[in-house]
């Protein structure tokens, strides 16, 4: 075999002109040596499910929690998690490649983000229930996505009691994350009376009342969620600052006068006509100069669509037929109901806030 670096590396060898098929012509458009294109973005998307499954596995075996006391080698992580060393090395290297761990001289350590969200009881908020939901229920449901795309048939979930418990644990954990991002990026200090209308998680109001000790909240929630909301508010020690009213969201008639109205994760669960009625009901309960925040995922008309919203548009419809609406559609509902759109706030790793004020 002839020596030479161009022959040792097969990729370099196939790029030389003398190995193109006889009679072919190499142009700037076909010569890989002069091309400025890259397959990296395509490949990153195509293999993204591999990274997700490795994250789910790392969370499930307690890899991140095992690093809570400091850096460990792969062998030490294997011992701490009771997982074969070869697999731990793969998982730890992958998590380092995803910037969820650092790797220095064979020792793996947490990043600030992984310490905050992936370390069980040590975490600010443990996302393990959400990851477990994605890795089982959501992942399995995506196996039918081709049918959804080809037919526009909405997905349906068929779960037993244990499956629904896992579903709710994952969804409510994700809602808790959204609530924390909400109070981090939206200032609630100027408000005094909140209407939490139609939401399924009390976490948003709990976080808002915790951030603003003068805030009170009136919940208008679906009858089958009222007990859970009451228990959560009382568990947070906020029962004396909250009232709870059970009404079907789409037909609710709300009395009172509130300076902040929250419609959190409402839009995707209802039809366009129902959403307009809900927003009109919210307007009827708004004080002069009140603010409306409608938290959900939204498609946009920006030059580059925010990724998380487009992904959830597929997730929601494929899970149960609920809809991620365009921002422009929702803002037209605002105008039709007597609200003036003010701004959009994109929450990290979470939905968006569409903010409006009374007109």
C-alpha cells in the first residue's frame, strides 16, 4: 500500500480529483473542498433523540445526584449509581458534550444548571418527574407522529391509573418550572389583586404571592381541580390570601375587579371561539388599567421561529389534539375583547407571556 497522508485518511483520498468517476466534471458546486455548506445542523436535529434518551437515562440512574458532593470519575460514578462502568462513561461523556457536566482529567462535575435542576432533593427544582414523563409517555406517543402528519388526526393518550399519575407528575413539575420563570422575568410587585383564571396549576399564583407579600389571588378553576388548588395554596401557607371558585373555564362568569389577570396554559386547551369568550370574561373582571398575561407556547412570524414553541406545537397536537396558536391570532383576540397588546416575554426553557392592558 502506498504511503501518504491523503491515502491514510479515506475522506481526504475521496476528495482528490483523480478519484472522481471517469468523464465526470468537478465544479465549485460539487467539490467538497470548496463547499461552504455544513450538514451539522441537520445531523444535530436528526440525532437529537439520542441525546434526549441519554439525558433521561442519566437522570433515572441518579448520575447527577451522585455528583452532588463533588467530582467523580466514571468508575466512582458507576459504583455510586450501581450502573456498569462502560455505560456510565458513555452517559457522562454525553452529558459533558451537552454542557450538563464538565470533564477535567477524567473527573466529571455538575454545571450550575444541572445542579439547580437535576440533583433530586438538592435541586432548586428537581425536573426528574418531567424527564421521566418525556422519556416514557411522550416518547412513546411520538411513535405515531407520522400518522398525525399524514392525516391531521389528533393524538390520544391511553393510560392506566399509574400512567396518568406519571403524566400529571411530569406536567405539574414542568408547570412549576414555568411559574418560577414567570416571577423571575415578570415583575409582580406593582399588583395587589390577581385573578388566576382557568389555569390547572396553582404554582403561578403561589410564586407571585411569595414574591409580593401584598398580593391576593382569586382562583377561578375547573371544578375537578379546585380541591388540588386549595390544598396547594394551604400547603404553601397562603390560604388566607386566596379564594377559590369552581367554574367551567369556557363558560365562567367572573365577578370582581382585578389589576392582574393570569390566563396560564389556557389558550392551547380551547377552541378559538372559546378563547375569545374567556378573554372577554377576563376583560369584564379587569380593573381600569389592568394587565393581562396569557402564558402559553405560541407560533410567531419572526425571522426565526423560537424552537421550543414549534416543538410543543407537535407535542400538544400529537398527545391530545390541543393547539399551539399563532401569536398574531391571540393578539387579535385581545383586540376583539378590549385589550391592547403590549409585549411578548420569552421565558427560558418555558412558554411565552403575551402581555396586554385594558383599552
